[in-house]
């Protein structure tokens, strides 16, 4: 497994990677978006997904093909790539979704995996049980056990060169998710989808989504490629990528289009309510919302789906470039402003700053302080940790503005900055003059770390009007002065 996935660069826990798909004879770039293709209803033909949107991989449902009188034989005879007219990599799902919708399906994991291999799938999936959020622990645990049994069964099926996924379930019980991930990672399967996320996404429960992904990531090794099953809304790609998700699949582009829903990176709009298209894709440049409303149904669905795809692939490219540029968390911050639930998701992500810090590069281009949330980024935590190991002089004046005689300064949100680090990432951060309270609170935490490591140092803090109650959390022996009033 580890040889197939190579990480080139990290930002927070997000990564740029390359996933080799041996059976397809290709290597795909990650983060990647897999459009979901319904073999019966091709809202946008797969050949166009490839030529117009640059899709390197798509996902389709083998259970639908298996149960179809018209498509089963052609799929077996000519193979999936011919059937769909797509030359990139093809992943197949197993019917788990149908299982969760209708309560039963008429194939076994062995049968459906063999069928996936026979139709030429490049990445196959066993029949996991997508346990919904909030079920009792016993149910989540029991269904996770069944999923794990099927994963272990999948290891014994002759799947040839086809990669096989090991889905991670466990509902919203974080310890079960973590165990599921550890057990899945312990097999020799290749790719690790985190399942049953659609209800969380549909209900805008981005905080729970982050908790679940963080739990699964804790159970997996760093070399595990991670797929977020069913996560097709572009508003959440940056957030999910920052947690370390590498693959996304989108049925939303087509399903939403059939409902007149128009995707943006800030949320979902409805065609009926748009007077202008807030987008630069070719569909939006060459049509008005009114024209689309007047168009025939098939054309309207197709054009809306094309817009939805353009936005989704555009966001994937933006996420890749943000990782390359070391500013993924600034993109997440921007996306968090689109919807209060996304802001909750981002704040929850920052609860896991220590988990993100493990892979976050020590040096990047620039740290932009853009919100109170910036004060909780992993870079700030890393500086605080460093302060706990620094030797301070016997007397230390920590002042905002110009450095003291010893060259130390006080910089929110970081706290004390020694002269040796003052020109070093992230302490050269660009930030506005007016800061939110969390920035002062973070700086004070930094002073506390330094003070704890240097109990004999006499520290004076010189501030320019920081909140009194924030300053009150400094140790009693730290002197506090107002700049200019010293
Ligand atoms: N598609 C969306 N969610 C899931 C899931 O949990 N399991 C499978 N197999 N497919 C999915
Ligand atoms: Zn558009």
C-alpha cells in the first residue's frame, strides 16, 4: 500500500500526493475529485469529464451494473472503460448505499468484488455497512465489526491488480471510528474511505464531520490514502483536505443539478432565486439564470451539472495550489466565512491543532493573520511549544512595538519573540493593527509558557491596551505596564 501513495508536500494535515493505480496504468494527483457516474443517467458524459474538466478518475456503482439486464453483459464483455467511454482510472462502489437505503441487497462481498474485477474496475469496494450518525453505540460497534469482517474477507478474494478499499465506519462514535481505522489499516488493502458522511454533510454538521475524520486519521498511518465517501460539496473540500483527506467523490454535481441547485464554494444557491450567476465558468458566461430557467429540462440539468463540475474541479485546483503555497488554512478560513456551520467546522479543526502540527511544515512562505481563528493555528501552538524550551535572560522586557535591550519583543498572537527568531516563519506574520481577543489570549499563553520554563526570570510585559481580563491570566510575578505609561 505504502508504495502506491506518495506524499509530495504537506500543509497542516493536508497533502499533495500521487496515487498509483496499477490496473489503470496511471498515477493520479491528489487531492482528487471523482465524479460519480450513474451508468443509466449520464448527466455529463464521462468522455467530457475527462476532456473538459480534467477528471483523472471517476467512480461508478458496480451493484447497479450487476443488477441491470441491459448493462451487465456489455460491462462484462467490453469492460467498464469501454462502456463508459473513459480512459482514466475507474473506481467502483459496491451497493452499500443501496443496502443502507433498502435494508438488503442480493449479492455478497465475494460476488461483488469478483464482478468488479471482471468488469475491469481499477479500484473495488467490499460491502461495508454505512451506519448513520447518532445511532446507539452497540449498533455502531456491531456494524463496524461486520464491515471489518468483510474487509478481511476481501483480502482473501482474488482481485488481481485491482486496488481494494477498506471503508471506515462507526457512526459518530469517535473511539469506534478510530478503532475501525486501525483495523482497516492493519489489513493489506489499499485505500481508506471514511464512510457514511453524506448525512453529516447534508445536515451541515461540519463540526461532527471534522471530529469523525480526525478520529479516523488517528487510526491510520500517514502513508494511507484517505477517501471521504460522498463528500461532494465544494464548500468543504478545503476543510476536509486540511484534515488529510485525499479523495472526494461527487454525486452532488448531478443530483443538485436535477433539483435546480447551483453549487458555489460558499454554499448552495437555487436557480429560481438567481438574477446573476456569481461565476466565471463557460456556462455562466454564456447564459443568464433566466435563460437556464427557460431551457428544456435535459439541457438545464446538463448545463447546471457542468457549472457544478467547473466549480468543484476549480476548488480542487485551488486546494492543491494552497497546499503548494502553504496557505491552505487561509483558504479554509475564507470558506468558513461562507456559512456559520463551516465556521464551526473550522473551529473544530483548530481543536486538533496539535494533530495537524505533526505534518505541518516548519517553514512556509508567509503567515497571514486574517481572523481570531488564526490565533489558534498549529503554527502558533508550535511557537508556544518552543517557548517552553527557550532560555530567557534574568530580566526580560517584553514589549509590543520596538524590542527591548535584549532584543525580545511581544507579538500577538505568538507571544514572546526572541531576537534569533524574529525574522523566521511564522513570526514575520502579516497582521492588521487591530486584533481580536483570541490573539491577545494566545500571546499571553505564550508568555505563560516562557515564564513556566524560566521561573527565575523577572518578566515585564508592556502592552498597548490589551484586555484586562486576558492580562489577568499572567502569573502574579509578571509586571504589567501600559506602553508609554511606563
Ligand atoms: N457512498 C457514500 N457513503 C458511502 C459509504 O459509507 N460506503 C460506501 N460503500 N459508499 C458510500
Ligand atoms: Zn458557473
